[in-house]
C-alpha cells in the first residue's frame, strides 16, 4: 500500500479471496502502519488452510481506510 500523505498512519487493508467464478470464498482485513510518503507490502492471510484449495485469485480493495 502507498501512503502519499505527509503523515504516517495506520490503515486497514481488505482483501477478497475468490474462487474461479469470482465468488467470494473469504474476506479478510489487516491493519498496517505506513510511514509518510512510503510504500509497504502487506500480507493478508486466509483464516485457515481449509479454504486455500477453493481460492483461485484475490482482489485487494482499491483504497485502504485510515484508522
């Protein structure tokens, strides 16, 4: 995620894990602190290994909300 602002902040990243038909298998979120004018890779995991076999791809929300 990228924080183009002059101040660092904590953001919530939301990711939809989707099956081959683009139906949601699971939605997960993670909070991460991003420093001012910085970029950070954020890993959002599934809640457990059970759904992994059903996941074909994922989509991150285009904007993360600041906390």
